[in-house]
């Protein structure tokens, strides 16, 4: 009987304290001033999920942002490359539309492999995704070939460097 009363008292106090706990987690209180702000506390704030570059539309980019930064393109070079990049983006969208089931299956396999945290499955899923995008590689290579004459000799060295970001990320496609 005594134990039941104690459990009832604890349960009741939790019910009474729940709104205060909720308010505390939703509203941040400045400890020094006692001021309550209406912004959610960091514990409540939802952070957006990390998005793989392929899922954010990176497949439409001829050169990655890292490679572009390394090249330090002039405004004139950017203007000359714009049409080449637009053509590649159009080809990329068409390729994606034509191969969407394979791409979706590869992304799902990747999601499941990451959830399982199995390195073998993760590597197999990565290979499956690269295979799904492999058909786009000849178009990318042709577009880069069109861009090379627009670059200075030093910029071409950066682009052709085997350790640059474009080669690392897109070489196996």
C-alpha cells in the first residue's frame, strides 16, 4: 500500500511537471538576466539531414565548386564556360530522368548499407551508384575537353592534376 502511494505521488508530480519541462525545453532562459526568449533551445532545433552531393544536384555541375575555386576563373572565362555548363546540365537532367529507377535503387541500397554500418555493403552500394552514373562520364569528359582551351596553362595543370577534387569525385563514374 505504501509503495503504491509513493508511485502514485511520483506519477502525479511528473504529470504536473510535464508542462514546465516542455516550456523549459522550448524556450531558452538567460541564466544571468532571467529573460525568456521564444527561440527554441538547441536541443529542440531540428538540423537538416546531410545531403550527398548527388542528391543536391551536383550531377548537373561540370566542375565541382572545389575545382572551380582552385582554378580561380576570371569573369570572362566563366561567361565563356556558361553555355558548355548549361549544355552539360541539360544532358545530365536527361540522363537522370532516363536512369531514375537505377539511381533510386542505388541510393536506397546506399541508405540501407549506411544504416547497417557494414563496410562491405557500403562499398558495394557506392559501386552501384557509380555504375548508375557511369553513362554520364563520356558527356562530362567531352565537356571538359571543350573547356580546356579556355583555361590558362596553369589552370589546365590544376584541372589535370590527379589529386584535384574533380578527379577524386568523378573519375570512377
